[in-house]
C-alpha cells in the first residue's frame, strides 16, 4: 500500500516539475505567450495613436514600441525611440498655386530636413509631442534666420487614457492563455 502511494507521489512530483518555470521548455512556452500578448497590446496602442491624429502621411502611429524582457518574464509597450533610424523620401505638399510667389525662401537646415524624412517607426518623438503637448514653439531657436511663433500642440494624452485598459486586457488574456497551457501540459 505504501509503495503505491509513493509511486503516485513521485509521478505527481514529476508532473509538477514539468509545469514549473525552472523547466526551460515551460519558460519558453510562456515567453511565446507573452510575446503574442504584448504584440496585440502594441497593435491596440498603435491604433489609439492613429485615432488621436488628424492625418499621418508618414505613418507616425507605427512608432509605438514594445519590448520583451530577457531576464524576467514580462514586457512593455512605450513611446520611446526604437533603435536605428528609418528614413523616407516624403516631402510635405506645397500649398502654392501655379505661378504664385511665396513660401519660405530660407533654406531648410540639415536637422529640419532629417526630421522631415524620418519614417513611421522612427517618429516616436512626434508621438510624445502629441501625447504630452508642447509650449509655444518659436522658429529660429537653432540659430537660424527665421523668427516667429509656430503655435503650440495641445496634449491628447492618448497613451495614459488607453494604457490601463489595453494592459489590463493583455494581462487577463495572458492569465487565460497560461491557464490553458497548464491544463494542456498537465494532461
């Protein structure tokens, strides 16, 4: 009788060890689930960013960044700059009609030209401006010849409004997926 109980205990102990996070296979499966959930959260936050802008010809909404942690199980979604800079050949449309004189006769500086040509993934700084807003913006602050007020960007605060909802949904989804994984692996 004692031998049967001991065998059952050993079997249960092996099954529990298989389900523990110290098991590399289980840890990798959970990391895959986290990657899936964070990717969906990033997509949802990107859609919230797109909804908060009137127009985005350079696809600024794509600058929402996600990261999966290596040392611990988890990840994040943020508006920080991604590594590497992607450039586009976008030129803002001219608003002059045919044979109309006008426009800015001062040549663009190199930094302004660089900022105009950043592609969607590299425009995290624009998302931060849209999210937090700006004070009055003055032209010519980089030692240029221009002077004048360029207005201010009012804060939309889209990130804070959506992050709690999106991340709560993501965590509930992750819990359900892990429960399903444990149920499937314990069979």
